[in-house]
C-alpha cells in the first residue's frame, strides 16, 4: 500500500479517536454520544488497516480489532437499541 495513503489513514484514525473520546467524555447528550461511537468505529477500522499494512505495527492492528468490537457494542447500545438504559 502507498506510504502516503498509510500515513493519511494513520492520522485519520488517531484524530477521529481523539475527537470521539472528547465527545464521549463531555457527556453532552445521547445523540452526540451515538455519533461519537460511529466515529470510534471508523477510527478503529482505519487503525486496523494501518496496523496490518505498516511494518512492525501489528500490535495496533490487533488492539483496534478488539476496540472495534467494543465500539460496535456502543453503536448497538446507542443507535440500534434506541432505548435509554434504566
């Protein structure tokens, strides 16, 4: 894969993860949190791609594989289930 594209994917993944974490930590409402989890999913996918295509970065790929599962649970909880927890 092209090194420039890998660099772009890496920085997108890092930036998207930071923004999503900020939105979740601010606790500014259910709707922003829903979309922060979607952003977390895209961040994890980007970092999985980067981790497995960049030499010596498989650890980040595996970490984000696990985080992708966790983030998908957040998407399910906030976007698909549609009911607020008791």
